[in-house]
């Protein structure tokens, strides 16, 4: 029994060492790699293991956003989507509005036609630090919204959302695990105040497969200066033609244990 425990401990240390070598600084861009067997052209893929309790970035914990002005924003995913390798066209929207007490932001995620999670999941989604460019190239959104510079080295600790990247909606509120996804929640660490480092109203949201491929993305736009929603329409964009095909062959083997990490380009 003791030898088994020793082997397990040494394996864990080896994994930590491999992570450190693959991503010495989670806030610095890394060259794409296929060290875990699933290549991606969109960033270094690193298995980040279980959350590290209490881990946070150099900026410390995110702060609860109080006094947010009344506003409603919506991001509607376009047709066609950025990467069609899964054979599906994701439709739907992410709506965000200020709650009545002005603390945090209420999100409503309504998605359909998602790819099969058994093959491509779990899917993750994040708010990114730049808007989608006019050609629809999701890689142009760059990294996650991360004002505390937490980086990508360790997975978000959902029980301590203040330690997570502000834009990591999936990490804080759950991955997408079905072909139709409807969920609502309040995120205390995002802002509707322009100029705040936690403001997302002029940024984008990106949906990824389990191997880090950016499947689709959309910009948030303000639909109201009140806490109400208005009907949405699906935009049509000129598709970006530079997306290369990506190997999903091993995704189902890792989907249940892996959060796909791209240290800058995820």
C-alpha cells in the first residue's frame, strides 16, 4: 500500500513539474503544443489538473462589484459560426443585466445546436478581453478578461469565484454539458460600469470545445439602459477563412478530466 501511495505522490509531482515547464508564467503567451495528444493552433494546451485551493493571481482576489448602473447587454452568436469542424451551428445568446440591487450582473445563457459533448465536450465559455473583429475571427478576441492576472496555470476554484479569472464564466458557473443549454446565474465579479476593469459591455464571449478550439464568438452590445431585455436577432457575418482544421479525435478521452488551456490565445 505504501509503495502505491509513494508512486501516486511521485506521479503528482511529475505532473506539477511538467506543468511548470510547459507554462512557466501563465500570463505569458506560449507556443502551441500537443503534449497531451490533442493539437490546437489556437494556443498551448495544458492539462491544469485540479484546482489549487486558494490560488490567486498577482492582483489578488476579484472584488464584488457594487453600485452597477442599470443596463442590459446581449451577445448573439452569428451564422455562420467561426469554426464548423463539429458539423453543427451553435445558435443562441448570452444576456446580461444589472440586478435591482446593483451588485454584480445577472446572466441568462440560452444556447441550441451545440456539438455533442461526448465528442467535443465539455464545452467552456468565457468573456474575452477584446471584441470580435469585423471579419468574425474569434482568435482576435485574445485572452480571457483577467484584471487580477490570475492566468491559466490552475483551474478555477468554483467554490471561491473571487479567485478565478473575471471572464471565466464556465469555471465559475459550470461547463456546457448538453446540446441545448439554458442557465441563469448572478456573477458578483463583473461590472456594467464603463471604465471598470471588470466591465464587459464592449467585449466578447467565446465558446470553446474541450481541445481549446474557438467554435463561435459574439460581441456584447447594450440593448437597454434599464434592467430589461429586448428581442434579439442572429447576425450574419463574413466568415473568417483562416481557421485550420483541428483534431478532435481524443477529445472524448479527456473531456471529463480536462479543461483546455490556451495561455493567451484560449
